């Protein structure tokens, strides 16, 4: 993460255009400058001072979802994710933009006490009648604000970082120790998934450590042009997770896992941490990836409802983890498995994209919902909190009776149904 975009990265692109058909923003506009190839040309022109950092340039960098579908499609191995994140750091250092978004990301999200305090207030607000009144007023005053407010998921009843014990021992067999990240967004909105994650790991013979002084992984800041905060967070997590002496670090959020697998690169120039960060990243596993690679108990019960799998961008494209979660979903759905067309196409969540670029995100969500409806699925499984919230909000908006669940929730539920837990 520097304030320049690396020439080596920029010159990898051979302009073949094979990435264009998989790019969701190019599909929205049909405009070359909204494609991976077009954006790389723009970045190169700015780096060579042939064009200044214009509003149009900044808009294209912000419009990109950082979904990395183009990386999967690219035959030349262009590291597009690194390129766009470097471009955003370059934009922030050139423009020094101050905004509510920057304040929230740098001063709230990364401070767990502050985040949980604010989330606690939001929880009280959501459970009061005031929120219904506010929604009604917003519906009259501004459809846009009403829609944004409506998509906010319910804040968790309690946060798992506070309620889960620091160490949870397996009941019967003992296979080793894993450490789990509870996350910021995941814990605020989906604390139950953290609990389900621990239940499934323990059921499979793993001793689970929840390091209480863990911090936000830093991905939201890294994806939004901050080249400094994520390094501090990465250093802190390396210190904290090392002390657990765990063999693996199991991450149930695709965005967090993708970034923690990059800690080795993020801290590559930090003499005190480069080796340790590389060792850290080597231990990181996505939840489904970990279970399938190490072997897991088949629940012996099935969903008994049409079930489809939506592939989160930061799992399938950034981490290249696809077959493992698919295997779990196919197994638990059995004859009720439904193929989701364009399963690897971004749902529009993309970190905080659905908040800061709401209208573009809605267009992508609508496309996803058409595919979900056509699949006939009543359960949609996905491994990222952003996708869970986004697809659930799409289902709510359309009045569809669809449950959106994490693989950990599905497995935990089926183990219980089969009397294992
Ligand atoms: S597929 Fe790769 S090499 Fe081809 S235009 Fe896209 S980024 Fe460039
Ligand atoms: S990251 Fe996604 S939105 Fe951005 S250029 Fe690549 S495919 Fe398009």
C-alpha cells in the first residue's frame, strides 16, 4: 500500500478484454471506462501524468465494486484488486477528502467499544416504536432515505465477543486449537453466526479460542483508500492471534478472511512484522474451506427446502474458495439443491458500496433477485455478512419468503436437528 500505483501491476494488462463480460459495472453502463481494462488505462494515464485526478477518474474508482471477478477471468494474472485499492489510496492522498464515511471507518468501526456503544443505541431504537414512526415519515419525505433505512439489518441482541467464553473445549474428540475472528459488522448484526461457527467447530472436535483483544481486520478501510489504519490493525491482530498458539485462524466473513490472507503483503515492508504476518496469513482459513479441508461430520439431516448457494465475491474471486462451500450446501440440500444462475455475480453489497452507492447497488441486487426467484430457492446460503444483509433486504423488499443463511448456521441447525449438539 503506497501512494503510487505500481508500474509492474499496471503493465501486466495486455488489453485483451476477456474481463469485460464478467464486470458488473461494465454491464450496467456498457462504457469502456467502467470496465477493468478501461480503469487500468485510466490509472496508467494518471500515473504517467497524462491526465489529472479528475472527478470522472475518482468516480470510476469509486464505482468499481472491488469484486475481483475480473481477476478470476484474466488470463494474464492482473492483480486488479491491488490496483484499485492502490488507486483509491492515491485518490485519498491527492484529494484529502473528508466525509462522514471516512470518519465512521477510521474512528468508529475500528474501535470496538465505540462501535458497540453506537450499535447498542441502534438496538434500542430498532426495538422501540420510534423506528416505525421514523420509517413512516421517511417514506413520505424521501423514498431514497426510506429505502436506505429499511435495508439496515437488526442489531444483534448481544455481541458474541462479550458473551462467548475465551476458550471453548470440544466435548469428545480433540483435534487441535483454532482461533476465531468475531469481526465488527459480523458481530454487530450477525452475532448468532459467530455462535453457530463456534458450535460447529466444537462439534467437529476443535478447541476454539476467541481472543478478547482482537481488533477489526482492517478490510473496510483498505478497500476505501486508507493505506495506514489497516496496517496498525494487522499488527495488533498478529500480536493477539499469535498468543493463542492456534493451528488455524477460522474466519466466517469472506471480506475479512480475504484481507487477513493478505496480511503478509500488507506488512511486507515492516521489519518487525513481515515474517510474522506471512505466518499469520498462512494460518487463515475461511469457515467452509477449513471444514472441508480438515474433514467435518455430515449432519445426517437435510434442509428439506429448495436451497441455493450465492458465492460472495471475496470468497470466490478474492480467496478462490468455491468448491468447499458448494460441497457443504450440496450435501445438506441433497435433492433440494438448486443451481443459482450467475451465482458468482456481485449482489451489490461490496463492503459499504450498498450504502455509499445505493442506486448502483440496487440495480445489482435486482439482477441477483431475478436469478434467485428463477432458481426457486427458499433458502439462500452465503458466507459473507454483507451478502446476507443485502439479499435479505432484496427478499424483504419483494415480499419473498426466502431465508438467507450462513453455512455455519445451516450446519449448526442440522446438527441440532439430528441430536448431535
Ligand atoms: S482480462 Fe486481464 S489482461 Fe485482459 S484486459 Fe482484462 S485485465 Fe487486461
Ligand atoms: S473489481 Fe468488479 S466491478 Fe471492478 S472492474 Fe473488476 S469486475 Fe468490474
